[in-house]
C-alpha cells in the first residue's frame, strides 16, 4: 500500500533536531526504501515553504524530485469538501489541506503517515487508514 507522508513527518526527518523523532525518521526511511511514499503537490509546497536560504531550498527541491506528485483529480477536491462538511457536522475542525489528504488517501486506498493528532480525530468520521509504523507494530504484538 502506498503511503502519503504528511508534512509534519517530513519536517521531523529533514530537521532531525528532536530525539523523540528517531522512530518516525526510521519509519520514513523504510517507506522510502520500500518505494511506498506517495507525494502530493501541496505537501511538497508546505515542505519547501519558508526556506529562506536558496542553496538549502534548491538542495531540498532536488531531493524531493525523487518523489513524483500524485495528481489530484476533481473528485478528490469534491470529496475533500465532503470530508470537511462531515467533520464539521461532528464538531471536528481541520484544514482544507488536511481534508484533501484524507480524500486523496481514501479514494486511492493510500494510508496516511502523520503525527498530527487531527488525523486521529478525522479517522473517527472518515474512511481513512492511518499508517502505523512497523516499529510500533512490533511493540504492540
């Protein structure tokens, strides 16, 4: 199964400044090695936004070229709006970007790798699959 990696996971991996991010970074590495990472254009934009140093921006842009964008279709945007409405009716707030991730993942049978707790709330109302890292899976067994 392909996995959409949320911006927060990429940020941890690319900055590597937190000790508790080690498991998350290792899992992303494993997903990359297994060719399971699916990039979305708006996640690429979020990753690259705010990088002021041109050399650092260019280096990261070049690295991310290894992950082609999944092209979102009209149905994804319509489904994202539906996801927003469903969650809003249940008192669950989220961003348009997050709901587009949910819609694209659900329609294409991708899972979502994130540490953003909002997605756990979304999963109670939406048909999304949250990726559970293998490192955590083995500890639960």
